C-alpha cells in the first residue's frame, strides 16, 4: 500500500509538472463541482456556463460587470475518455415548455470554456488574455469514498456497524443486521452469502438516502451509483463483525477484505489520481434544507459528511513548488443551495447555518492556507417574493409553481399553478438546531419544492448570489 501510494504520488507530480509548463503558455483553471445527491450540481453548472456565454452582467462578478470579458466560447475538452457535460440538453430541460429539473449527476463529466478578457493588472493592463476553464462534475458520494484509502477493512467494518446500530439508522438496517447475525464471518467463503449481504447492505444505504431520512455519510459511494461496475466483485462486499480477530485466508471475511481493497484500488484510487488530484478550485453544494426537512439526525449527519469531505482534499495555497510537484486546491466554496425556497430575510440565516455545519472543515482548510468561503445561493431562482396579509399580520412569502405532487396541508399541487407560500423563518442563531434530538423545539421545517421558472434561454437567468460564487471561484484569475 505504501509503495502503491508512492507510485501514484510520483505520477501526480509528473502530471503537475506538465500542467505547470502548459499553464505558462495557455493558463487553465480546473474547477471541481460536487455535492451529495439532489444538491443542485447539474443546475449550478448549467447556470454558470449559460451566464458566462450570455455575458450576463452579474454585479458581484467584477470582470463581467466591468465589461472586461470580450467573449466566452465552448471549446472541445482535452480528455476524450470523459463524457462531456450535456449543457445544451440541461438548458433545454430547464427552459423548455416542460420546465423540468434535469436528472442528477451519476458519473463524472467535463465541459471546457475559453474566456477572452482584458487584463486589469500591472503592466498587462488592457492586453487581451485567455483563461481556459475546465469544469469537472462528479458525484459527492464518490468524494466521500476518498477517506477509505486510509482505512483498513476492519476499521471500516467497525465504523459502519457502529453507525448502523444507532438511531436513526438502526431501523433502516434491521433486515441487513439480522441477516448478518446468521452469518459466520470466519467460515468458508460463500459467494451466495457475499452477494446476499452486499445486496442487503446496499438496500440499507439506499434507504438512508430517502428524502424522509436524508442521511449523508453513506460510503462506499459506488454502491449507490455503481455505473458500469454494477454487479462486479469489487462492489460485492459488506462490513462484517470481526471482533478484532484476523480472518483465515479461505474465510468469508477474507473474501470481503480482499474485495474492499480491490474497491479502493480499482475505483477510488483511479478517481483520485485521474480526476480529483488535478483540481485547482472546488465548490461543494449542500442541500441543507433537505436535512432540515428530515430532522435533527439528518442535520447532524450532514455535519459529519462535510467534515469528511474536507479530509479528502489537498487544500493549501499554491506556490511555484506546489504547482510543479502537486497541484493543490487553493479555494473551496461551500454553497447552500435552494435559497429561493426561503424569503430573502432568511438567506443570511441559511448562510450562517452552512457556516455552522462546516466550522470544523473550514478551520482545517484555512489552516492549510486555502481560501474558504460559504454562501447561500440559488443557481436558478424558481420563486419571487411577495407580502401577504393574514389576520392583519404581514407575512413575507414566496411565489412559485410547486412540483407536481407537492403537498401543503391537505392540498396536493398539479405543477401548473403558482401559489404564495410562507416558508417560515430559520433561527437567527443556528446553534439552536444542534441541541440534540429535540433541537427544533416544535418547529416543523417543511420546504415546498418548486418547478423551474418561466425563463428565456436567450436572456440572463434569474438567480440568487450566483455571481458571488463565480467571483470567488474564478474572479482572481480574470484580473
């Protein structure tokens, strides 16, 4: 394992050296976009690419607002082995007559933009330069796999079983745990038993992801998004209760351990070496509202997941030496999505909640020298705001068309008509949401999900703070 890691680090250093040489001639910035399921990755990338191509005069995005960007164009990506992000299809889905949110990220994809701009710095002021922006989209579930590289099968099994036996997971894991209790981990390897346990473990992980529970810390990620590896032996394993014993070589536990190591070698390490380790900047999208909908356990689990996320990064300030030997992520943005599901009076409170969720993670990255920020945003704003008077009291409401099947009280919506909804208010102090199982103190946070807005794809799309995110992520490279 140590030797394998040394080989990979050597390869990464060689690749970084080549990239550093290329950047002198044609500067390139690789932006990673990730987030857990339903956090809005696809919509964020679509809105970002559309806004740049349409030359949207986003107020906080200085290079665009000042008119220094001459043109932005889509260009072929350099890696022919990675699927292209289907920007055009997603834009049509969002703005076409059916106005549907596109399907979520299930695999890695890329899209490349060339941004021609007038420099605003030093002796180069006024001269035209080009920044190549590579946007890399990948599932956040894969990101949570990276900490597995530092864990043994025994460690992972112990952690997974401990979590599965605690609420709220215990009820969801009951069938799998009962089956596990009938298995002799140290008996002879049995493929049928391995598959049955793996299927039960996968069903438990999927149940944890249900929106009524909305748990986030669910590695291995490929069990939820197997892609082309579905049914392979590298995805046919599960945790076992080893009790500190070393399994015999012909046992079921030894088989599971070997496949766990194969998963790291065949799935996790190639993703790290070929994609993740090449990133310069990173945005992590967070659906904090889904966790609020599901209750305090989901919010606490999201905090753990975000802390795990940052252990996977190689954060730090890039220098000439680091650029040559190992590219590092020097800017990380955590973004709470779906801010349009709240009135603007709660946007800063949503941002405060996100900062509370990421306190430990942000502190670790800043210590390493990376710049880190948190923002509440809506990449594509699906609502507008209004004030409704009820019983003589003004209520700050949002207006939009709920998704078909959404419910408020006894009313179920068909997705065709707009409604005015009072979304409630988040607390001023987010710490009150982390006070244990009764943290919400009678508050029932239930946020209605809305359809995409009526929007003209030839015009700038409505958003909330998307320009602030873009300025943080790439603004300095357009100076």
